[in-house]
């Protein structure tokens, strides 16, 4: 069945390139990697939701130390989301 399909080595129109050139910019290569802000945003949202919900659960269970620590981590996630938003939209604070 597969004998009717041409092999890649038999196709003379495909130029043979090294793997580094295929991965780099330029004609025929893939585009450069995008920023990881999307992944960072997803991880910060997950941290905010997880720490927020867990802090409420610990507070209801009568463990204020763990609840305070998780609330602090949730606040750090909020600050990280603000930084991500500013970087993604290019609104940096101007220096005087």
C-alpha cells in the first residue's frame, strides 16, 4: 500500500536544511517564540483562585495562621496579574 507514496528523500524540490536553520527566523522556518505572559497569567489566576478559596476554608476551620499566609499569597497573585496586564498592554509607569 505505501509503495505508491513518494519518499521524502526522493523529492528533489525540497531543500535539505539543518535543524538549526529550520528553527530560526527566516524563510521556511517557524516564527520566533512569543512571550510567556499568557502562561504566566494562567498560573497567576490559578494561584489566586486556589489560595483565595483555601484561605477561606482555613479561616472557617479555625486556622488563622494558614488563612493569613494563603491570603498573602493571593495578594501576591493579584499584584502579579497587575504587572502582567501592564506589560501586555505596554503601559509602563513613566519616570519623571
